[in-house]
């Protein structure tokens, strides 16, 4: 009943876990960079 594609569920779970962690890190990094750029632009205008 289990297809050959899913013979190693542990490897799939680790891959999904690492992709989730890397994606979360990218989102947090982009958020902080966006806030930094916005604060930098406000400082230049005033």
C-alpha cells in the first residue's frame, strides 16, 4: 500500500523540517531588512 516513492519517511520529514527552518529564517531576515530600510529612509527625510 505504500508507494516506492515514500520508502524513507524520515528523510522526507528532515527535508521538510530544514526547508521550513530556512524559509522562516529568510522571512525573518527580509522583515528586519525591510524595517531597517524604512527607518533609514525616515532618518534621511527629517
